[in-house]
């Protein structure tokens, strides 16, 4: 499976509530489909990310350092497998 890890999206406070974050995430989904990525994973606030297509249930079968109540996924192209282990690049860990 080919997957993309989307870091938590950040928008400067003065630009929030203008759909910029949603637009960036939607664009990431389009890029993922164009590149035939099977799934996109994110770690963040479910109240926000579920509004833009991510699902806690979609990531429930996956293990990894960020697995838990803030770990979500969305299937693209061929979609998600039922289970797996997600490894993030070392640089992702620099954003504790």
C-alpha cells in the first residue's frame, strides 16, 4: 500500500475561518489520487479532520507510534487495507 502522511495543517490565526485549511487538505486528496496513493493518514483533532473526509474508523486497524484517538485516515484510489503498521519519516518526529 502506498500512503501519504499529512502533517497537522496549520493556518495563521488571522487567516483562520476562511476555508484555507480545508482547501489545502482537499488539494492534498487530489494530489494523492493523481499519484495513485492508496490512503492519506493524519494526526490531529477529530472534530476538524472528520469534516474534511478523515475517519477514526478507517485508521483503527493500523498500528504505529501515533495510533490512538487522534489518528485518522481516508482512502484514495484502491482504498485502505484492513490492518497494517504505519511508519513515519524521522523528520515527522521533530514536530512533537
